[in-house]
C-alpha cells in the first residue's frame, strides 16, 4: 500500500461516545484537502465499548487502522505504538476526547511546509478547562522549561505535527511523550509553535490523572535534563 502524506494518530481509553464524532471531524477536515491520509487509533485496554466502536467504524472510514493493547499500558505507550505504525510522511497526534480540533490540522500542515520545520506544536488558546487544571499546566510548563532549558509554551497540548523521520529518531519511556518537542530538538530538528483551538469535553472525564502526571513529570524533567547535557554534538566532513 502506498504511503500517505499524513497519518492522524490518537490513543483511546474508554472514549466510546467520542470516537464516531472524532472520526467524522477528521474526515471533514481532510477528505477534500490536497493530502492523502490514514488514521491510526490505539485502544489502550479500554473497558467500555471503545474497541467495538472502532472496529465498526472501519466500514464508514476505510482509512482507519486499529491497534489494540491487551491491557491498559498508558498514554505514552499508546502514542509510541501509533507513531511506530504510522506510514505517513508526516504524523499528527491528538486526543480522542474532542478537546483538540481536527480542523486545525490543514493549517498545521501548511505551517510545517512554509516554515521548513520538522515539528509544529499546538498552543491552546481560550482553554476550556477548570481553573485548577489551567494553573497546574502553567506551573508545569514553567518548571519543565526551567529544568530542561527549553521554551515550549504549551507542552500539554496533544495536537502535534511531526515529520516521521524525526519521530523515528526518538525513543520514548513512560510519560516522555510530554517532552517530545525537547527530545526532537535535541536531535537537531527545528520545532515551531502555532495557536490552535481548544474545546470543552462533551462526554466523560479525563482518564489520565493530573497528580500522577505532576509527580512523574518532575522525575522525567530531570531525566531529560541529564540526556540534554550528554547528547552527542559534533560536525564531521569527509575529505
């Protein structure tokens, strides 16, 4: 099968109500675009009917590929599996909860092409989250940037577009998907940002705990700082 221009990937954990809407929105955003695309969904051991909904959705969305875990393995594992399975020249990730807007994807594709970048990170504007969640995010972004010596505005935004060749250079560990822009930069790639839409959740609640992310994130920050200090940097030429 010919490789598409774009792979749209997302992890799924108990999002049965959101899946049909998300797939329809992706189709609406990309069916008439100049880019061929596929969709890769990874069911992260859901205990509701998410997997069944995904399987049934293949009839309506023939470009949909479904991967499944035998047990819940976490957001990083699901994203990593999706990224490794993606066949597109570019890969865009988003959440399955409808808070990211697929309508932003064409603009991100134009941004990465026009800026000659290797990765585009979404920056959520007018966030539809609770005050405490927005404050946790603001503090978390500041701490991460301070420790890792980076300047990413919104590391928590799942809407990210990246060249597949760049993601192929990065190996993730649990929780490290939040540091993907920094890890990509460490490999010498160009990372840019752009504002994206953010929407209120329609169904269910967040499946990945904020407190767990906070404690684990601090340890991950130190790991990324350690790696950044020891990354190989050299220029070589052949005479």
